[in-house]
């Protein structure tokens, strides 16, 4: 059974490194038979949060926001590719996520964190766990973390070196955990409508 998974990424930096991880996750999930799509905050380019999608009257939300809301509501689960900025959340990804709320309801989310240094974005992943749970998502227990992202991929976008090798080894468990929660949540949503 193919699962519809959205992979959210939120860096606006000129020399974005995390996009390599986000693209690799999309390809790797697709290779497992799932339908995975990259949602790049920079490409979507929503404004700084003023009103959530649900705050607009029907048909009045900006077209890009309405289109993304429909994508989110139709998804089975999510991956948040979270860079660590000064020990916290990546502002572009947080802004993108905050534009929506009921659309996430009762769907699982997995966190793939990264950093330029040796700690693999663990502080960002920890912060995202609470944030995503408050937004109505079930956060999977198995995260994916990548240290020294600048050297973890080769020119073809494949994991390289020691850090890339650890990433490739950890991915199957990460994807299996997300898949299990997607299947469980989908079965429950078919029985009961979310209270959002």
C-alpha cells in the first residue's frame, strides 16, 4: 500500500545544505513504494504568519496557501527536515508549519534533523517534538539525525563518508516506524473523524 508522505524543509539560506537531506529522503521513501513529495518553504514562499489558512473565509486564502492546505489534508504522514539554528527551531520551517493546523490532525510526523557540526540537530529535533504534538500530530519515536551535513553527500546526492553511512544505515528503521504509524493512524481516522 502506497503512503502519501509530505517532506517539509524550511531553510532560506543561500547555500542550503539541508536540501540534500530532504531530497534524499523523498527519493528513499519513493524507492520503498511510497509517494513522497518535497514541500520547500522557500519555493512555497508564504508570508510571515499573519493568518492561518483556517482563519480565512472559504475561497479567500492566498492560492499557494489553499493549494498546500489541500496537499496537507490529503497526506497520510509527514517528515520534518529540521535544521538547527542557534540551538533551536529553523524559522522558515516553523513559519511554514504554523500556517496550518486542522490539516495535520491525527497524522504521524517523523523528524529528520541535521547540523553543520557534530550534534546532528538534536536540540532542534527535541524542540520540534513538542511543537508537532501540540499541532495534533503523533511524533514517531525513531528520528533520523545527520551530523556534519556539508560532507555527508556526494555530488550525485547520495550519502557519503562516515556520517552519510550512518544516515543510510539508520533510514530503514526511521521509514518503518513512520510507515507503521501512518497505517495505524489511517485505520483509526477511517473509524472516527478528527475533532478539529
